[in-house]
């Protein structure tokens, strides 16, 4: 009987190694050898599983986008009240600091989107997936009379995601100019104004 292929396991190991390397070194001037060294293999062996460094990083980006979005969606799904759902969505979207592995990874890979259409498409998909999540929360809150939206829900949702991205970039800098709690408070402030709701905890 033929042995089961170890290719899926090796690819997963390479994705993990690439993820570590991007977070540690950044995307700028990243070399295939850097990832191969982290994985404990030769560059030639790495190319057996991925034809190029770009192909490997595309897989890293796909995996990171899915992990990030699923975590946010699960945080929201645990809540019933639209106010709690909106707070959970905001709380799950900001980095915990400059060492937040997943957010740093997404920001690093996002820089490639400036020149590579494939990366740009996935970066846009990440943005739109978050906008849809916010839009659903806002529409549900408006339908139940809890929110009185000051603009259409998609516009508010896009602004919320953009605020998160902007503050998130600050939070992942070597010397963050603001604290996470302050960033979250500022996003919540916009959410309160745009929903005409205090977003206070409900009993």
C-alpha cells in the first residue's frame, strides 16, 4: 500500500515558517532563503512545494485573512444584542499591540497589494468581508429600533473598518503613538454618534 503523502503537512509547515519570517523580518527584502532557513530546509526543497516565494506568501495571506475574519465573526456570533455585537466587532478588529502576530502579518502582506493585483484582490476581499459583518450588525440594530443610523449602513461600516485600519497601523509601529484602549475608545465614539446609541451594556 502506498504511503500517505506528506505534502499537505510540509506545506503547512512552510506556511507557518513563512508567517514567522514575515513577522520577524518584514516583507521588504524578504528572501526565499530566509523562509527556507526558518523551515529547516534548502531553498530548492521549498520550491518543490511552492514554485516561488510569491506563491508561498499568497497562501500565507489567504490563511491569515481567513483566521482574522473567522475570529471576528465568532466574537460577534457569541452576542445577541446589537449593541454587544457592535462592541464585540470593534474590540476584535484592533491589534493588541506591536507584537500582535496576526495583525502585523496582515499589514506586512498588505504592502504587496500596492504592486500585485492578486494580493490586492485578497486585501480588498478582507476589507469587504469586514464591511459586510458591520453592515449586518447595523441593519439589525436599525430594524429593531435600537440604532438610529445617521448615514446608510454601508457607509458607516466602511468608515468603521477604515478607522480600525488606521489606528491599527499606529498600534503596530515600533513605538505606538497611542494605546489600544484609546484607539478602541475613538472607534466606539464614532460608532455611538453614527448609531445615535450609547452602546452601553444591557442587563
